[in-house]
């Protein structure tokens, strides 16, 4: 990587040919290989990758926080001229915290719940100042530091972290990480666990702090759009190696690797409805499976024999833009055309019209109040009314605490409303409408949950999971098995998966199984509660495509619950914006998103990164 | 739509789980296996367990008697072997009853909740307030019945802790989306408990079984040590430990051997229980 740099570029952190392995009793498994990375003084870089890419391990290697069994097997890490790997344990520990600090994803577990917010910050101050500071001085400084991250309420200093919201906690964590005035801050998915609006605030705050202090920032994320909105340069990591490096605007406008290209396209846009959703098939391989070839070749539609016979090197294709793709000059044009056509806006979907104008579900003035410990009550829903027509896809958008999940659970009968009513259309028109808790409602409405890792019984084979609901209808084992085969075909998985346990499947495959299971009773309405938010970007697009396809084929109605406006844009016809238990805006999805009227909707849409 | 199956990532955690058990577990397994074999065929080996040889009393270990003889000149090794069945049967009954009752009551209390949960748990609280071992001592000394009575009393008092643990595990499972998915698919409550809850709390059941076994092994040996267990004269580890204390200096092995047998069996069973627990909870943790 000794290509030309602007003269003012002064490297602070240099990672050279870094390799990291995991040693187990079964032998060594590669996690990272030949990583070269540079962070300039005052520069912000992004490390982007899906799960399994090794991005978090890279940050942990730099901070000397590798988990047990994971060791650096080669290469070096230099910070401001000091070789970190050559320091002894004590010196390294002092380095971390003083000059390199970290900030993690989960604001709920990152802070000690037994300590007050201010204490987290004062702890850092004590270590970096040469003389001990008094309690009062510490508190005053903590208040100043909190103000720096936008917390002006002085009382927060004395609050326990569990009394704060997610966004507030993430601010406290940032203040604590900055307390030692580091010259390098590593932020590992700092905004992923937060709501859209809070997410935008935290990212803004991060870049403000970075600029004001002139420190270097490494932002680790799975979301290219987040990286583009904050970073100067972006490293794309895949299966333990860097596939592409470039300046953020160049990478965004013209990616030089098919993987980056695919990743960019598989992130749906919130700006318009895409006629075709593009996804990368398959899943991220283990680094050792692709050690002697291009890591992306198994999933790349442009892969040639040369890609599979040798491991390509990271070469510079244009100024400061490196790629590991050897075919890039040959396929650049094709990639450009594909991008242009994929982003071309499409007409809204035509909803198939049926003769009966009966709603699949009609929700009338639903309230739901949860009692909490001390006699207080939380009003999750405060009078929500909406309808889902037959064949329609309705989006329900809201942040955490908006009541969107509660409403979904009420529709499938997992919760009951405290007030108001929910009526479902029965299977045949002659019957009376059903309540969600009725037994017959099971054949009308089903639910797909967010987390495919916990929504399948880990001890039950896939086949048995699909057959079980069918057999409750009184079908024989062999009939149920035939039906399970049809279901697994419908969600695009091979039939041999029926004999597998969920643990051997990837997240995307599990979600397909969960969808197949929900379809087993041939419902007319599917409630999808954040069905793609726990999945990797490239897999998200696969699942969204599946929903689009199944909806047409089975004439399904969908109630699609999500926080992600891009997902809403791609999948739904009408949308309802839910805020603190009330619907604040409803309408056709294009209209609501292009010209929002309610201030909250406007704020939501303004927070979309990129 | 096709999905790659060839490049299926197999998580590291999963591969570790599938590897051979560690050496200590192999040793524990072999010991427990040996004890179980001896408890079945031991009676044959121990034909000489009650033969008294008053000419060679309290002899130390020798070629004829590998662990020496006791105060009545009986072969210690033969008596340790003969005592194996008694040592194993009591704890097996106690741990098994714990397993069955705790899975029924624990899962029912945890999953169904409400009034049933309160009823079961208040009963559990009541029994936990009573000291089981003391009740066993009183019951055996007042009502008689020896070993059998001790097993019955300890069985009754052993279950409560297990029920609490299984209930906790069941409540944890109940909150997971897969149970909610089954409910919304219209799967019957009894089937959810039997076919889904039970397999998923089974690691806890296995660990409980091992702990119950070890604790009741020691408790029963303790009762025999106090002369409240099996009939005097029957070969039994706890009893031997007590009686042979008197000849500790002439043949130390006479009391040490059954003592070690108790310790080794208790430790081995616990080790195996822990290992199985880890092995069976690991696949659930597999994530990318």
C-alpha cells in the first residue's frame, strides 16, 4: 500500500499484513489474513463487512482485546510509530484506554448498571490526569464532558445508566470513551442497536467529536450507507480479507469490486420502489474455505477460472482505489449498467383486486395497556384503527416503544387488546368474522418473528417443525410430509434440509424455514414482525424478494412491521406511521415518503442515512 | 431460486462440541461404567463378602486380600464390591424420582403459570423449609424401615430444588419466540410442554440428575455411617466407613477404600453431568 498520498497525510495507525487465527483443539482456523490498513491523523475510516467478515476481530486485535484462543499469527500493528505487538502486556494495557479507546454496539450491556453515568466518565479522567482530582472537580468535568456529547441536563451525571434511554446511554458511552482524550477511537457498530432518529444523532455526534478533537476514528459497520455518511475512506472486508479500499464518494459512485457492488445494490433504497431487488445468493464462507482463490468467487456471477485458481492481490486500479478483483476492468461497464437499471424507480405495484371488499383484518380503536411493577401502567397502544385489504401489503412503521410489535401480537392473538376490537375475515365468506384468539383464526393469520435464531425450536428438525402444525389439522404423517416438501420448495431451500437441525443453518435459511412454517396452515394474512432486521444486508434482500414472490403467488396479505423505511418502500403498498401508540400518518407508501406531512414522519425520513 | 449448500459455514463452536470428550471425562466415564458393571455382577465376585476368617482379623493389604480384612476377618475388597449395588440403587431411585417429578411439576408451573404455579411453588417452599436429612434420621429411627425408608424420605425431600430449577428454565424457554410461534400455529399446550419444553430443558435435567445422584449417595452413606441405613452386617460403603474406623491403624484401607469409592463415584457423576450439560447447551449458542 505504498501508493501516493496527499502530502498532509500522516498515518497514525498502520496495520501491516495482519493475520489472526483461532486455535482450537481441532486445529487453527483463519479469521483474518493479510490485512493492510492505515488510519491518518484526524481521518475517519470505515470498515464494512457482513457477519463472519472478521471486522470486529480486527478492531479487537488493534485494541489488544482478542477473545481467548484467538491470536495474532503474523504481521504488525503500529500506532504513532510504536509497534503495539512488541509491547509487554502492561504497556499495551496502558496504551489501550489512554490513546486507543473503544465504543461498542449494545448500549444496554456496555455500561455498568451499578455505576452512575458520571462515574463512568470520572473513571477515565482519573487515569489520564497526573494528579488526583477531587470529587467535586470530577463531577464538574463529567458535566462538561456530557455537554460535549449533547447532554445538557446536569442531573444525568447522577443517574444510573439503566434509567437512561438507548441513545442517552450511547452518548454516555461516547463521553466515557473520550474522557481519556484518545487520539484513536474505534466505534464498533455504535448506531446499530438504536432507533433511526437516534442513530442519525449519534453518527452526527461522532463526526462532530472527531472533527473538534482532530482525532482519528475507525467506524465498524455492516451498513455501507452509514459508512458513506461519516467516513473519508472505506475498507470493505469479506471472509477475513480486504476486498476493496477507496474514498467514500468514489466507492459509492463506482465500486470496483463485485462484492461491494452487490452489497450496495442489496441495500434497498428508501428513495424509490425498485422494480427488481438484487441480492447476493449464498452466505459468507469461512476464510479457510477460500484461502487459495478469490474469497468472493463462489458467490460472484462474473467469476472466471482465473478467480478460482489463485488468490488475487489487492491492487490499485485508480488513484487511491484498491480492489482485489482481477476482472474489474472487464466487468466495470456491466456493473455500471446493472446499477443504473436497478436504481431506476418503478411504478407502484398493482394490487390484485377481488370482488369481495371485505378487509382481511380490521382493527378498530385498539388500546393496550401493560401494568408495570409499581401500579403504574404503560400505554403501548392508544386507539389504533387500520385495515388490511385482501392481497394488500400494509406497512407499520415505528421506532422501539411505538407499539408496533404489540399491535402485531394482538392481530395473531398472542396478546389481547384492553379495549377496541380486531376482526379477521373467515376462510369462507358465509361465516362470521373471527377474533384473533379463536382456534379457527390460526388458519387465517400467522406470524413471522424477527430473530430466526430463537423462533425455531433448536431441538426439532426442520421437517418435523413444518409437519407439526399440519398434523394438528388431522392430516396423516405422509400427507404432512408431502406438504412439508412443497413448503420447503416454496421458500427456495433444498428438500434435504428437512432432515437438518436449525443450528446447522444460516440466519437467512432459518428465516426461510420460519416463513415456510408460518405458511403451513395456508393463512391469508401474514404478520411479519421485523423479519429481516436480524439478517445480513445481502441476505435481507433475498428474504424481501421471497416475500414479494410469495405474496403474488399465494395472494397473501401482509402486515409488515418494521423500523426500516427502505424496506417499507420496497415491499409495502400502504403505510401507517406509528408514534407512541398512535398512528400519526397513513397513506400510499410513495406519497407518505415523498411528501410527508406530519413532523414526526418528516423527522424519520430525514434520518435515513445516505 | 437456489441457495448454496456446499459452502455451508460450520461454526467453530459446533466443531469443538463434536470433538472427543476430554481425558478427565473419559476417566470418570470408565469409573462409573466399572461401578455399574460391578453393581450388576458384583454379587458373584463377592461371594466371599460374608465369610469370616477370625484367624486373620484386621490384616493389612496382602496377596490374598488386596485391601486387607476387617475386624471379623472378612475380605474388604469383596465387601466394597458387594456394597456397590446398595450404593448405586438408592441414589438412582432418588435422582430418577427427582427427574420425573421435577420435569412434570417444574414445566407445568413454569409454562402454565398462574394459580397452578403458586400452588406448586408454595408446596415446594414448605418442603424446602424442612431439613430433609434430619427428617430422614427421625423417620428411620422412629418408624424403622432402614435403607428403604431413607430412600423414600430423601426422594420426597430432594425434588423441591429440582422443581425450582426446572421451572426457571421453563420460564426462560416460554419467553422465546419459538414457543410463541407454536402457540400461534395452534399446537396444543400439552404437546408444547412434552415435545418442545422438555427437550429444551433437558440439559438442566441431566445436570440435576447428576447432582441429585452425588448428594444422595453421600447422604445415604452418611445415614449408614450413623447406623440408620442398611441392616448391620450388610456390606455398605457408609457402614463400612463407620465400623472400620476402629481398625484405622491396623488396616487403614478397610475404611479408606469405601470412603474413596464414595468420593470418586460422586465426583465422577458430577463431572459427567457438567460435561453433558455443556455439550447439550452448546448447539443452542451456535451463531455466526
